[in-house]
C-alpha cells in the first residue's frame, strides 16, 4: 500500500471499476460515507458515464483498468463491472498486489472463479465478495439467533428474492443467468444462516415475464429445491418481476421453532380504508440494502487497516456459485444435480 492506510494523513485510496448501478453506489460510499477514504480513479469504458461519476466523487477517469490498478497511489480496488469481466480484473489487481472487493458472482464459470481465487491467494491479497446481505442488521440478528439455538435443529429453509422489474437484456445476457445473478444471494444466505452446505439441487425455470429472456436461454421465474449436508431441505424462489416492488424474505424452520426475516416497509405509515390496510413497500434493492452496502465497504476498509481477513471470502463466492451452477444445470437437464465440492489443493490427500 502507498502509505500507512487509515491514518489521518493517508486516506485509503480505492479505485472503483465500473460506474453502473452498483459501482456508483460504492463510489459514493467510499467518497462520502467511509471515514478517511477516497476514490482516486473511476474506471469505465463509457466516457460520459465515467467522467460524470469521477466528477461527482473527486476522482480521475480512465477506461483502462491497468492504468488505475498500477497507480502506486491506489491502495485497493473495488470491482463493480459486468460479471464476465470480474475474474480478469481480480487477476490484474492481484498481479499488482492490490486488495480486492469484488461484486458477486466472482465469474460465470467455476474454472475462472477458482483461477481468480488462486491468483489472489498466491499474491497474498485479501479478496472480499459482495454478498452485502450478510451485513444487513436483520440477517445478522437472524444468524445470531439461529446460532444460539432459536430454531433447534434446522429442518427447512425458504428464501425468496423478487426484483420489481427485469434488468435490461444487455445486462441479463452477460449475467450468467438468474441462478448465478439473482438466486446466488439466497444460495449464500442459506449457507450463512444455517452454517450448513447444500449438497444437491433440483431446479425448475420458466420465462413467464418476458419471452425474450427465454430466448437468451435464461429464465425469469425459478424454483430451486435444496438438500443440505445435515439432511435439511430448502427452497429458493426468484422472479425478475414483482409489481409491488422489491421482495426479499427468508425463513429458517426447525425442531425448536422458526426465524423469519420479512419484507421491509419503506416507511412506518399505514393507510386504513374500507378496502383494507396498505403500507408503502420498498421498490429497489439499493433502498432495501442501503445500510448493508455501506457497512460492507466499511468492513472491507477495516480489514485492510487492521490487517485481518475479509468476513466474506473467495470460498464463500465459490460455494454460492457451485449451488448456482448446479441449479442452472438442473433447470437445463431436468434432473437433480450434486453440488461441486471445493477442490482439494494440489498434492492434498496423497
Ligand atoms: N451485490 C448486489 O446487490 C449487486 C447489485 C447489482 C449488481 N451487482 C453485481 O455488480 C456487477 C455490476 O452490476 P451493475 O448492475 O452495476 O451493472 P451495470 O451494467 O449497471 O454497470 C456495469 C458498468 O461497468 C462498465 N464496464 C464494463 N466493462 C468494464 C471494464 N472492463 N472495466 C470497467 N468498467 C466496465 C459498464 O460500462 C457499466 O457502466 C455485476 O457483477 C452484478 O452481478 C451486485
């Protein structure tokens, strides 16, 4: 790193790669919400988008990731580019010894995911993955309750994620499909909440919202049935369209009861009328997980300052992708698929 990070005189300099929906949010967090941090570079191939974002957060703009990553003034890198570019950028950042916070998923393929994790490990740089729900106060509280025995032996897990509307087709085409792009948050959550690994998946998918999504080989409405290593069962359902807004809820049920993380109202206002009772609903993921995105970035910065490992690791990214891969294969082949285990390091087990 260029200077003692975290001191008053040396704000941590984090280059942000990608100035789209989530990159702009992270740039804003780094520039304005995290103490003693700055954004020296915005890397973005679309010049007008990149320059506008850079101007907003006091950064320089470049379209060349290497220019920003190689800059000795850059302490760390936040990757918020389309998923099919993540592994290359992780490897590039690792080759310059720069710590990395990378958005989910790590890559579209397991092969490139493993290579990217290995590049970070070999270079000895921290690699944190953007599963921001692990920083949501409700999910943190739910996990603590489950750890403390609130549900007894875990037997059944249900997790639902629905976006208000599909992302643009250009985004979906390089997203890896709904299981890798959307359901992956729930695949990560069920591991995080239960402490158990998913061993098998049977998934269905359909294009019920937009036939064009079916034409690119993807689905917009999916169900994945899960079997866990302790014998528990689970269901993850995802949809690209919920007319009432963003809808995320999770339930962990067991021998001693259940813990539920429900949907979040936008305000505490309710309207009571002759047709019933209504309340405002949060419309967008950036609202629902607003606080989590900030704490996630704060924790990444804290890891670097304290010299500790990230809480959400490359292995978490690999494990969630393995479930998403199994679900995608199951949806395409119509049969249950075993979830790939973490490969043993070369030479192990001999
Ligand atoms: N954790 C979350 O809740 C969450 C939410 C949304 C998106 N994501 C992830 O973040 C990533 C980006 O998603 P998004 O919704 O912001 O997409 P987006 O399409 O809105 O933005 C991506 C931006 O990256 C730019 N870009 C493309 N190639 C680049 C490169 N090589 N270098 C630098 N910039 C490049 C694009 O021009 C675009 O502006 C995806 O991997 C997605 O899965 C995570």
